[in-house]
C-alpha cells in the first residue's frame, strides 16, 4: 500500500517530501578520501561506491515471486498494481514455514504519531507469525536524526536500526559501516533463496543496500519513476471546460484564465518541483543523481541551463499572481487543504496523494475528483525525466548480533516482504481481521485501532517490490500505475543511479543553500543572477573538485546500466 503523503507546508522542502512518502531516495553524504570500490566489510569510514563486478559478488540472486499475479504488471520502472477486490478466503500463503527461532530482538525505528503499547494485538500477532519476539523502540520521526546520532555514537545499539536516506547526513554513513553487520554471508548469491520473499526484492534495491563494500541494509524498494505528480481538480476542470496544458506557455495561459482572486480562486500552489521535471532538470532527491554526462563531461544540475529556465518559469507564475498568496508567503497553511477546498486547482505532491485525497474526500465531498497530469516537455514535446533511487529506507543489523539473531531478523524480513494478496501481507499491513480492520465487498478498511497500531512498524524492516493496491478505489490504483508507466517511458538513468554513493566530508554542505535560494528566486526575493553567482561560488569552493572526485568514481566503477 502506498501511504498517504503529508503536505504540511505550502512549498514543500525536499526533506518534507521524503519524510512524507517513505519511498524516497537517500541523500547520502559523509566519508573520507576516494575509495573507488569500497571493497571489504571492515569497519570505519569509507566513501565512494560499489558497483559493477564488485557489486555482483555481493548482490543476492533475484528469484521472481510467483505467489500472486498483479492486475497490472510493472512496465518502464512502474510499481506493480492491484485493482481487484480482495477474496480473503483465496489469500495465498507466502511463508510456508516459520523460520524464526525465538530470538528476542529490539528494533529502533522512526515513528510519526503516538506509538502504540508494546503488547498490542498487532505486535503480538506478528511475533507469533514470524517466530521472533520483537520489541519496538519507536522514536519521534521528526527528530529522528538527533536520536540516531546519539545512539550510533554509543556502545548500546539495538539489534536492528531503521535509517531513512534523508537521515544519512554527516557521520551516519561511517557509523553504518562500522556498527552494522555484513549480511552477505546470509543473502549474497544463492544464499538468499532460503528467504524467498527477500530473493524477490528487485536487484536495484539491493544495490542501494551496499554500504562500505558490504551488503548491510534490508531495503524498502520504490519505483524509480519520478514520484511528484502535478495534480488538478478533475471535477472542476470538466465543469469549467478547462483543457490540460501541454507546454509551459499553455500552463501559464491557463493559470491566468483560472485565477480569480476576488473569488478566492488561484490556479496553483508552488509548482517548482513540477517545473524541474517539465524542463528536464536532473534529480535533486540525492546529490549523486544530480550529476550527468554532457558531451563526455560530468555536469551538476545547478550548472545546466534547464535549471535556470525552470526557476525563471516558476518565477513567472508568481509574478503573474496565479499562485496562492499563502504559497508565496511560504510555510503558511496546507497546500493539500487549499486544493481540496478549491482555493487552488493545481498543485504538486507525492504520487501517494492521489489515493490519499480521494479517500479523504470520499466522505466530505462526493463531487471531488483528483487527476494527475502527464508531465509535458516545456516546449510541448516529450518530457525528459530522470530516475530517482530505487530504495530509500533501510534496516540494519548490529555488528554485535549473533548468527541466530541475524537469521531471526531475516525471518522477520522474509514475512514483511511478502507480496500483496498473501496472508502475511495482510497481517503486516492491516493487522488482525476483526481487531484492526474489517472486509466488506472485498475492501479491507482499518478501524481506529488499526490506524493507531498498524503503522510505522514491521513494514520498515523490509518490503516487497514497489506495489500500488487500492481495492477501495481501483480506478485510482490503475491511474497511478499507468501514470508511472507513461512517465517511465521518458525516464533516463544517470551515471550513478542505484549506487550508494558516500561523498567526502569536506564537501558535505557544499550544496545545502541552493534550495532556499531557489525558493527566494521564484518568489521574487532574489534574482536569477544571484543563482548564477551562487553556482560560480559553488564551483570555486569545491564543486570542481567534487566533479573530479565523481569522475574518478565513474572511471573506476563505470556508469549505471
């Protein structure tokens, strides 16, 4: 299931998008001098990456999972899709025998909301299914990086620690290398076949789980297709006869037609993230994805003309007063609420919002319909899109863990990675039928207890291949997957796609100020020339050196395929 995305601010930062979706790419920084292949599994800080032949020795053998056939197969990097009703009596069994041997395991993980009591029925049922006694040490997801740093700096580390990519700043990568176990002896090559659901995790997600030359992470796979969708109020568009734009100029023209400030209707919210896709800007979700080869030379995203063009177009939207004033003020109100209330008719957010807003409004506004625009090229042609990373959240096992403990963690992961349509998936994602959810006409619905207890827990240990399944709104599931398939046809992989790249510490903060400057420029507080100066400063303060470092990495490892 795709979790509902939060849209707490009018102009979401990169971090807010990542934290809300739990599928986003990891922003990995830290480390020391260049290590071309990061070979070996020893402790300490290692920067660089592992790919090519070195990675092949480490990666698990991929064995497709045939327990359940999706209604919509993956295509062009899309998620797999399920739109049919659930027949609870026909649910398959994905884990034939209990693999856990009774270890007591402590797992530290981020949690958004109020954590449930440790002896709740969901935790109890999952422990019985896996054969492992898991105790959750849930931590506030909003301040998780602070807690994470303190725990990893201590000698008292839980058996398992979940680390989202957006929390991998500073010294965290070196701590991952020195504090967590090499899972290769249990998962590399054919060894993974002992855990069939882990063997079915896409190889690209496992590639992202190599840290410091060893397979250390258990991944949460994601589609590599861009996850930010330009949404529009389909119900209002149809009622007013508005036609979807197919170029940047058409969007601006339509926005002017829609906006009526006296009636408190504006065309859109902040559209910067869509602008980057419309103009073919390299991904900003992770630093390594911001590099691409142009005429044989590595170029960073902020150096490209497309980057400035996207900012200039977004600036025009603000200057034309077609953007909601709260978005211009920044961090005022909720862009999602402005969209559902009809104050804005277009906004961008994570793909999970498609289902989230549909489900939310089903009981509030029967007329409400949300649509997702196909991303267009700025000139009206096909777009040029760049892949995001295929995994962004990982679970790590303490280096001090015994073999029994490691195997029991993998037994838990083998259950949580069960595919949709299985008994194990239903328990992992919905809890106990009758206690946490009910099923009516083939549609499972969580009750209050389910919403409180069955969240932010076992799904964080490991997950199946990226899946979109909405038996309650099958048309939405179909629309989401087909949107990914269409956009995937225009998606390109950059040289460092799928690689877990750790940059040297001396350049950790080099690009930190760009996002704020972007927001200032599009709102008219700064000029395009300010960005050009910032890029010049970036180059002289280390950007050119960082380019050379990445080039050596590319020469040693080769480009992603």
